[in-house]
């Protein structure tokens, strides 16, 4: 009986800690030409992503996690895009939206 009580307490503790484990933010990098000649496109990327993130977060997020955006400027330049990609990987971001120019993709 004592063992059952210990197991029950351990199971309860694990169940109560599970929501905390899944409560981390979900970071999505939004990459595009935020400056330069095609900055209008980058701004549209940013505004669309922000509207979607706001709607998802207002509805409770994804399994309790909030969407956080990481806005990056690739300037539609392949060299800048490589630098941005390296920064995204170094930061551990797993989701990317964007790239308006094929050379930057």
C-alpha cells in the first residue's frame, strides 16, 4: 500500500509538471528584404506573420506555447542570407518563414 501511495504521488507530480514543460515559446524566424529596394515585400512578410502570431496567441497559442517572431533582414542578398541563416541556426530556431528572392533561399 505504501508503494502505491509513492507511485501515485510521483505520477501526480509528473502530470502537474507536464504543462510547464510544454510552455516554452515557439520561435519562428521571418526572413525577407526588410531594407532596400524590396523592403515593401519584407514589410508584408512581417505584418502577415505578426497578424497570424497575434491571432494564434490570442486563441491560447499552440498547446499552450506562445508564438514569438524573430524578424531577420536578408536584403535579398545571398551573402546576407547565409549570415542570417547561420544566426538562426545558432539561436536554435527551428521554423523559418520567408525569403522573397530565390538567390537568398
